[in-house]
C-alpha cells in the first residue's frame, strides 16, 4: 500500500503522478498502478465467486477496480504519445 504520514492519500498520489510526469516516468508508474488495480479486480472477482452473500458487492468493487485500471492505461498511453511527439520550436 501507500505509506502513511506524508499527507492525504489523494495528495500523495497526485504528487507521485505529477513527479512521474516531470521525470518522464509516468508510463512506468501508470503500468505499476494498472498491475495493482488488475490484481485488486481479480481478488474481488474471486471473492464474489467464493462467497455468494458478497457476490453483488464484490462484483461492483471489481468493476470499479477495472475502471480505475482502464483509466490508468489511458493515462500511461497518453504519456507515451506525448513523449513520442517531437518538441515544439
């Protein structure tokens, strides 16, 4: 998980992404987060399969995790596209 004690989680993630973009590491950071969210989605789907009472809730959380992964994939691809563009001027 994300370490604690360095500010709000949302601020830490925003700072991480901002710094990754500044140092041309955003695609790698986005890929790492994609892997985490894919694992999380898989865990929720397994939970839904193994515990019928939790099926609806776990499936909803799996869907949210998949949406987060999709968004991060788009972010990583956009960063790669920007890096591939020739500089202006």
